[in-house]
């Protein structure tokens, strides 16, 4: 995709988002009205819960050179004789890595000197983001989730790194699965990244991964999607635009105000949905309450 074509797409989607915004601080989450959240509860038929997060990695690998650190801080050697002891630990994580499931806040993407909604990039400081941070989601996100399984549509186990999910793929998956994404939905797009990683081992996903083609982002605008989640980075690598490394992040987060979730896992959800004969469900997302943060580890829960 040429730089000129990307710029035209960017301006078109940004203008559409600006016209539709009710509360510029929350972005596309404005589409998750109380009525739509209440209606999403009707998606529960089995009462079964399924995690959409992968286990957090603590071992260095080709896609995770800076893994999470988990260490035990207690009980210490001096606690041996105490009748009451507590096991304690400490956890640290590179939130925006290429292995762990995480949510991107609206302050995560700076483009042309701005955040979403024209907020100056200068609001992101060494002390934290003063606007659009993950604490906008302090009350969590709940709504109707829709899973579109692109390998299932194409008759393959996974998409190979570098492959693009197109607009035609998204509409084709809807038709094949008998589901349609709509206003306020949480859209999840499976490329099979997690299955490939499990069976073939990790690889440098920063250099090669399947994801959405930038033109597929128009699907989010057309259907008025509130949140997008993928089992990869949502962006393809190598990038599809000659001078923008993460065009989907730019279009979704910075232009449209759509929160992203990267590196989720759908390998338990797929058989659950197939067995139930339904590809929509109630979904609850609860990021950590981190003031001024650009994202958070996340464990979305689908309730079928």
C-alpha cells in the first residue's frame, strides 16, 4: 500500500470517527451503551467461561527478548520457625511485547504529533500519560463478543507470517459462521498465531506475523466496532505500508479511538463456539487500574 493511499484511508477513517464521537475521551467505547451491555447478557446460554488470554511468559524467546519477571519474595529463611507465614511474590512485565496478552490504551499510539482526538503527544510524559490512559477502562469493558476465524474460512490451520486478513476475509467469515458483527461489539479475529507458536515453536514475531491489512480496518468503521482483539499483533509484519510500520494500530487507535488487544489466545474458544454452534458471546475485559499507563496485561473472559 502506498503512503498516499494510506494517508487517504487515514483521513477518511479519522473524519468518520470524529463525526460519530459522543465522548472524545473514551473513543469507540462510547458505542458500548448500557442498553447494548444489557443486551449482550442474552448471549449467555451455557454459563461456560473461557479465557482469551495466553499464559504469561517468563522465559526469554525469539518473540520475547524481555520476558515477564516473577520472583518469590516470601516466605524468607527467617520465617521458618513461625507458626503463621505468607507466601509473597513480585511481578514485572513489558506490557507491549510480542508474546503476552495485553490491551493498548488510546495513549499508546502517537502519530503526526498527536494522540486520538487531536490530543497533543506532549501529554505522554516520563511520569505517565495525562490523557487517554488505560485508567479510562477502570470500570472494565463488557459487551457482545464476536469471533471470526480466518483459518477456518480458508481451510488451513493457521495463516503464515506475513499473510494479510482482508475485508473480504472478514465478511466471508461472517457468512460462513452465521454471525454478524454490529455496533458496540468486541471483535476478535483469529489468524492461528497461537496454534502455530505452540506446534512449531516461537519465532521473531516482530519481523514476521499475520495480521489485518489496513484496508480491512474499514470493517471496524462500517460495523461500529468498540474493541478489536487478535491472537497476534493485529498488524502484519513485514508492514503493508511503505513508511508506516504499524498501520492498523495507527488507524484503529489513533484515528478511530478503538482500543486494541494483542496476542490473545482463541484456541480454547474456537471449539467452545463450534460445539455451541454460536460465534457470539458475552465478553468481559478487566484491565489493571494503572494510572497514566499506556496499556495493561489483560485476561478477557468469554461467557457462552
